[in-house]
C-alpha cells in the first residue's frame, strides 16, 4: 500500500448530512467532545455544523432570541406557585431572576439593554 492509497479522500458533506449530524448530536445526550470522538469528527467541524444549523433556523443572534424550554420537577401547589418568581439563564452564564411583583416595564427596559450588549 502506498502513501497515496492510505490517505482518505476528503469530501464535502451535503446539507442533509450536516443536518443529520447536528440532529444526532442534539439527541445523543453527549457533550460535544464525546460526540466528536464517537463520530470521528473534530470539535471545530461539529461547532461549524451547529452554527450553520442555528443560522439557517433563524434562532441565532439575529433571531428573536427565544428558545423552547421544558419545565421539570415537582408540581407546585397553588400557594407555592403564587410565591414563585422567574429565572432565565442566558448565554455565557448570564442569569436574570425576577421575583413576584416585579415591574414589567423595568423588566422590558432590562431586556432591551441586554440585547444591545
């Protein structure tokens, strides 16, 4: 076997293949490094695929910034739910916690300021 035969030819993946890889990662439950090791990808390639997918779906920084969430845990009683506030975890570890009775206009101004950062 010559060196030329042992080198695998690089080929571009189709958009459908990229979408499939991104979907497999998101449903795998693995972190990026673990997934890349199992799939034989580099971390940079996976990150690029995920960024492309995010940009194509319009949920990137230029989108509305909303993401779907799932609430888990115990159901609160009526009085427990009434005293519960709201916490939002943003990108880069930013967290906004709002207690009951927080002024909606102030929250709106806060969000506008954060969107400009």
